[in-house]
C-alpha cells in the first residue's frame, strides 16, 4: 500500500453530540449505562435546537475531514427539534465537503407522538431525495408498533434501518423484539450483549471507545458471522484511531490475532458508502498498511479529495473557515450547556 487510500467511513456517528464536550456534570454520578443515558445523553439531546444541531454537525464534519474521513453514517436524536433536522445535518456536511447518510432515531421515550414525528422526519427526508437510513434508537425504548413501522418504511424505500442493538444489559431482549424484521441492509450498532448465535441480519457496527467509556464491555465482534464495520458513536470521526483501538481490544482477548481483521472492519465501511472508495486521502505516513498503522502515532491527512474536489489541503478545509466553525460551535455549546 502507498500513502494514498480511499476516504475513510465512520459507520456510526452522532453528529448532534459534538457540543457535549465540557457540558455540566450530571445531577449525580452515573453508576450504570442506563443512568448514563438518562443523566447525560437524554438530557443533552432534549436540549438541542436546530441552530445548535447545525453547528454541531459542521464541527463534526470538519473534524472528519481533518482525520481523513470523507463519509459519515449519522444517527440523529433531537426530540425537541425533529422536523427538518435531517436536512440541517445534510446541508452542514455538504457545506464542509463530507458525505453523510443520516436518519432520525425513532423512539417512544417521548410518547407515541414523538415516535410518529421521528418516523415522519425519516419519510420526509427520503421523499426529498435525502441519503437516509431509517433510524431507530433501540428496541428497549420502542413499542412493537414503532419497530414494525420503521421496518416497513425502510422496506418501502428500499433502504436499511440504523439501530442500536444490545448495547447494554437493558436491551438484551433485542433479538426477540427484532425477530423477523431485519435484513442485510440493516445496521446494528454495538451488539455488546447480542448472543453469538442470533438470527439478526445486517452489518454490526463496532464502537470500541464508546463501549469502554460507557463501561458496557467488549463486543468481541469477531465472534459474529455478520459483516462488521467500525464507528465512533459520536466521539469524533478519527477512524485510524478507531482501527487501532479495535485491534488492541481484539488482541486483549486473543493474543494470536494481528491487525488485519480490524482493518477489514474499517474497509467494510466502503460497502456501506461505496462512493467513498473513489475519494482520495494522501497521508503523512507511507506505507498505509495495517501493520504499520497499528503501531505508528501521529498519522494525519495532508490532502483530501471528495468527488474529484480538493476539500482539505495544507492543514485546512478549502470550502469553509475552520476557525469560524469552531467559534460558532463554541457559542452554540455555551447556549446548550446553559440549558442543562
């Protein structure tokens, strides 16, 4: 391999979460994954408005380019700013020059009406030609009717469903709840508590840093027969870093393994967003092969070409002002944090 690769793909991101950094501490120390959701993420997502979402998405797209990631599969959850949210995300990424496949995470956490509005936002965006997977938060926060409605909408438009599956013990019955609904177009994120022998179809999205951060354990995705791709779950979009962590996590349970399996998981992102194969990233290091990358710190892109256009060069994006995005995102983060 040379110092040039296709654009990398972040197969599971939450662009709405970019402004979370430095947020106020939760009311009490969370002692379980469920409490982390309730006291951190569900408080934050409910406080977001569309202006905050715009600058959060722009910051996330900027940081993706800075890491050589040219495509993001996003999962949005902004329950008090649902309508139009997917267009806001798509427009923000397009402005920066990053490909995005987004979707709204349907959930019954805010009642049946909230679930209906989430489903309708997915349909609205699909109807206007948006690049979209039907989002679902997780089986444990959805009624059977919502799960079936999301699956039916995805089938109608011939797209997949992007859903969190068995991330924590509270969703361990996801295989039973989703039985008969999944197909190969589905994206199943996390799957830490998913049994090795299961009947769910789709690509499993491995998010090693997030799983460690939330204390939910190691998914050990090599045990599954499903294809596996790598994501970040909203903690940036540095896929080289995610690859390195995926490798050492696998190594921690199997000392005989090399970095090639984790690299293959990174490459599987190109099956999910095939256009990224035609993007080009020139890196600061040569050769860009798994055995070198796994043990070499500080690798960064020097040029990024998306759809034939140079969108990153000489340490800066070419379409937007990085300093302006960071300043505006900081202003919106201050607004967001004041609401928490």
